[in-house]
């Protein structure tokens, strides 16, 4: 049964379909693996094997997805012990496709962070080097898949929270087009950016999971689904496809990471693809725009945590205002408070136009940059993260340095377009991620290109015990 | 730049009680972030329409079909303080 450890989710699904193993055996195996997690990747692990575990291996679910009757805290003390009364549509779609919930994974509090160090329930260690961060905010999901304590996982990406941890842990992470997957039941961070997507061992698994996740949902009026069914990737060559490389000359990009990415560009050419440098003149301002838009939306979304309807209530108060202020002061972590402050400031009278109005125009400029790029090329490719996994504690004292971890991943959600990160090699013995972005709803084409590259790169995951 | 008084004002708007240590730290920390944010002013944004949402959707309508809503006891199950079938809160005017 330990053979399952080395298999992709798609291969395990084939074994279940052919009757070689039962869904219950597969679930039981992964439940055992998840229960042995010692990286801090899980906040909760299912104890019972479901009566009918289904045709797919079980899935690890980021804590911020509501699952009925299962602790769902979004990594925050203010929601400790909260038991949702309904299940997120994305999770329900996976369950209906045959993937049961294996456990809830650790994350930065309310998905605010790039290292998982902002979790209210402790950090997560990177399985490649336990002294380093797994990335964030979907750090638990990425670490679990990389360490073989989950066959696959879901996370959310607002400014890079799927792709950056996937990059730092040496796995595949896909942020779909905004609207491809329902946000219903995702504990909200920044509603115009948040999107659910897969973190998987390989590209085929990402496609298989996206097929189950996507779809229009009457409970999320901004959801559209994908216009065409997701095809499983099969490309062996990249003939005729044009790749626009962005960001390889950016200051702040680690030279080791740049070199591995350049080698990946060579591989694209070996497979018949064309590579050219492209300009995205406004994308470098993505972090600036993001740190207005996301905190502004967060400050509104997080107003609901007031100690009245659910979650934590401070015992220290004299009146209603004091109850609100102390509940939020004691329940939220440092980074969440910082973002609520930035967002409230940016939306406050007299500053709204200068910050929020300007940031929304920058979003338009970035979307125009991508639209112009996609007239010349089929895909925009970049390093996913400017560095490999950094040390625990290395950036916690400098919020801005932490924010810049998302330099290459922030422009895509601002423009609403999909992007995948695939592992493309090692630098200093740690994984480097390569990002492929395409126009809205081009997921199948992106995954096809990623698949061809994945085959030629032949990346070997972390050796798991 | 954001000074100590503005931090206090924004904290009040945000319903956050800050500790002395936070009040000491936040003006500098937030100013540094806002300085970076303000670099977006370098872009020429003349005539650019703001993006409020990336999906072009308007008036997503559905049939108005009655269906059961969440039972009261389940809605109240996670609340810190419940009385008489409702959420109980301290008096707005003090005890």
C-alpha cells in the first residue's frame, strides 16, 4: 500500500477504477500519512473513513474553505473552533467528483502572507529544509503535497498564495481565471482577487482537479465556470507557440533562480517553442496597486469579525464599542491588523481617490499590458518567486520585504488571468518555480504547455520517507 | 506618511484597540508600506478607466424561488452569547 506514496492522484484514480485498490484503502493510506505530519501542515485531519470515499484520492483543503461541521478558522484565532453550517461549492464539487476531505491545512491568517508565519496556529516547515518557510499563504497545502502527506490539495490565490508556495515546495500550483471556480464558502480576503485552485504533484493532476472544481455557481454571482471542459494535457512539443519572458532582468531576482529559469527558456526552444523578451511596463507597479486593493477589500470583509455571531469574543469590555475593539485586537494577528489599518486608511475620507482610485487604474494598465503582450505571444513566462524558500524568521521583521516575495505573481490576479507554477529545477538545493500565464480562460492551453515542459524537465520531488 | 494621530483615528475606524507597542511601531511601518504604494503615482494614468472587477457581468439574475433558510438554532450555534433566540451583545451605552 505504501506504493501509493509515489503515485500521482490521476494514477491512483486509475487503480481505484480498475479495482486494484478500493477508495477506502486509498483514503485510509492517506489518512495515516496525514496523521503523521510533523511539519505543521495540518490543522485538522479526518478520523473516520467515509462510507463511500469515492473514485478519487482524498484532498487536503486549506483551512479557509468552509466544510460543514469541520473546524474552519482561516488560520485565525478569531475563528478558533468555528464549525461552518455549510460546505464551500469548490469542496462540494470535489466531493461530488469523488474526492473526500482528508484534512484542513495550515495557512497564513486570512490568507495574508507569503511564508505561512502569520498563521494563528504556528508556522509550517518546508519539507526540503525544515529551517525554511513553505511559502504562503497556502503553505500547509503546499508542504503536505510536497512531503507526501496529501496526494493533492486545494488552496486560494489572491496575489500568489497558490503559485508562490507551490514554487517554494517544488510542486505544481494553478491559479485559475477569476470566476472559473466559485468563491462561495471561501472565507473572504479580497473578493475581487480571491480564486481557488489546485496544488498537485504534477500538471495532469492539476488539470484533473480543475475539471472537478470549475463551474458556474448560483451562490456566487461572479462565477462563470470555464467555457469549455478542461482537457487532460497531452502535448509533447511546443511547436509554433510563442513565449514572452518577463522579469528576468529585475533587480531583486536571485541569480540562481534566474539561471534555472533561463535554462527552462532553452528547453522551451528545444521543444520547438519561440522565446522573446517582452515588456509589461506597468506590471512592476503591481505590488503597489495590490497593497491598496487587497487591504481595502479585506478591511471591509473582516468587519464581520465583531464577537457577535461566531468566533471569539473578548471577556474584557465595559460596553459594545469596547467589546468590538478588544475582540478584534485580541483575535487578529499582527499582519491582519496591519492590513486592516492600511485598507481602512486607503478607503477613508480624503484618501480614497489617491489610493483606491489610483490602484484601480493601475489594475486597468496592467490588464492592458497583458492584452498587448498576448497579441505578440501565446504565454507570458516569469520566475514564480524572486528567491528560493527563505529561512523561517528571515522576513518577519520587514513587512515590505515579505510583500515583495509576490512581485511576479501579483500582476495576474490584478488582471484576472490564469497562471500555473511548475517546478523547473533547483538552486542551492531548493526548488525553483517557473510561471506560465495566459489570457483569461486559457487554462487548458497553459496546462498543455506546462505538461510538455514538465516532461522534459523531469523534476524529482522531495524524497519522502 | 501617516502619523501617530492618524494611526489612532484609523484604529478607531477599524474597531481595533492598539497596544502602546503597536502605536509606537505602526506609524513607521505603515508609512514605509504607503511610500512603496505611492510609487504607482509614477505611472501616467490620464484617461484610464478604473477596474473595479475583472469579470464583465451585470445584473446576474435568478428565479425568485422560496427555499428553506438556516434554522434559528443552527444560526445561533456558533455565537459567543445567545439569549431569547437572538445574539446577545453588551449595551451600546455601557453597563
